[in-house]
């Protein structure tokens, strides 16, 4: 298949976010690193190294033909499930949660692999089974099983927020993939009922929701992080207090360099700074949707849609939590929050999107919808995997 140039708008936007995140993380983590490690630049150095590795991964996957991932999708998603199971046996829990696999100085979060593995495998299944995608047994059932397994294992860690977002991504890709709407609606209603029951079963989650809804009988400590994040936005005003001059990052706001880094950006760079960050994300999504529309085949269409939806959901939820529009939850801001596993897999996913854009750009504008090549061979029932 002929290749053209990659989407430079997305490339420059992503690289810019990753490089600026180094400064954001240093400012947000210096005080905490000084207390924890006696050196203010420990987290800054770790993040810088990870960003540089992430940039290498980004360019490698941008050059890697995404069609070759089709054969690897099953081993990748199977590996992610095995890792989600191993997390209960290899490493001790942190705050009663089994989310990380620690091997010496290295740590790995299997859920970061699982969310993109699910997107990749769904794109492969739907593109291979287009002829029977509306059939329950050979079309919808495999997608349903993979969703239940991945989302269920992540929810049991417990990691309710990540499980919820992955469920939204999975059902969205199913909808875009033209599955039977009755099957999808029934599955979604049953799953959402189970998710709500599970979510309300934990007292701390119930307290977070009640506090968010304004129950004054709930301790203020439940929403402490969100309250401190809102204070940070208030301190920043329109133009911000200036780079490195955040007060909330001085041990007032836990996870100021991770899940709540957007509020530190708002404090230091003000409302204008946060608008710029949001504008860069919007540019990425806008160009991403152009890639989706011009994707050369169904695999590229579904894969690019799944990647963009994953980034969009994570960005919206993370920013909404920082602004107090959603109950507190632990979702990092893509390409900006401190992290290792997330940086690597976000970079790989965006590299895949750039590779799809290279194939999409060689087609004329009239091909604004994915072109699906019809197979000449007779259809045989696929294996149920």
C-alpha cells in the first residue's frame, strides 16, 4: 500500500505536550521530591528519561506498518489479561489496590497495556468479521467476552475509573463498528447496572459521590484533593502566578505532578495557560477525526477511532476532575502527567495513529470514508476467540 507523509499537526502537538510536560512535572514535583527523596529533581529526572524514551517509541511506531499489528493483536490482548491476573501475585498492594507489577526498580501498570490492546483487538475482529458483525455468536459475543474480562479484572484491582473509561471506549468502538444495536444496548444496560452496583458497594466511593452531590454530612477530607485543586485555579486567575511559583504544589495538593497536574498548570499559567493546553488537545482530536474519515481501510478506520476516543475520554475526565466537575478519581492527563507506563503506551498509540495518517494522506479528498476491500473468497465461519 502506498504511503504519504504523516500528520505534522499531530506530531508537533504531541511532541510539544511531552516536552512541556517536563517543565510542568518539575514545578509540580520539586517540593514533594525534596521531602520524599531529599532531592528536588528526582521525579523530574525520571520523567525526563521516560519522555525521551516515549519520543523514540512514538517515532518507531510512526514508521511501523499498522497492518502488521493485525497478527499480533491476539497475543497482545492475551498477554495483557495474564498481566492483569499476575498483578495479584507478583507485587504487594499499594493502598489496598493491586495495580502495579514491580520488578526491581521497574514498575509496570498492566491496565495501560490492556486499554490499547482492547482497541487493537476490537479493530481486528470487526474488520475481519465485517460480514457477520451483526450476528450475535460470531460478531458480538467475542467483543462482549473480551470487554467483560478486561473491564472486570481492572475493576477488581480496584480501579473503578479506568474500568469505566475502558468500558466506554469498548462500547464506542462496537457502535462505530456497526454491531447489532439491540445486542449493544442490552449489553450496555446490563453492564451499567452492574457497574453502578459495584461502584456503590465500596463505602469510600459512595462517600465521594455523596460529597460531590453536596452532602454536608460527609467529611471534607473526602474531597480534599479536588478542593485544593480548585484553590490552585483560584490562585492562578487569568494569567497565573508564574512558572515555578505554585503554592499548592508545596505539599498542599497530593498527586500534584500526577492526576492533578492540570490544576498546577492553571495556578502557574492561569486560565490562558489551561486554554492553550485544551486547544492543543482539540487540535489533536480534530486532526485525528480527519484521519478517521480518510482511513484507507476498515482496520485503520476502527483503530484510529479507538485511539482518538481513548485519548478524548481520558483528557475530558482528567480535566473535569481537576475542575471539580466530576468526583475525584485517578486518571492522568495524557502526555502531561508524571508516569512511566502511561507515557510509553500513549506514545505507541499515537505513533500508530501517525502511521495510519501516512496511508490516509495519499488518498484523494473524495475518499472521505474508509474503503473496505471485499474478499473474493467464500466466507467461512471464523473461530470464536
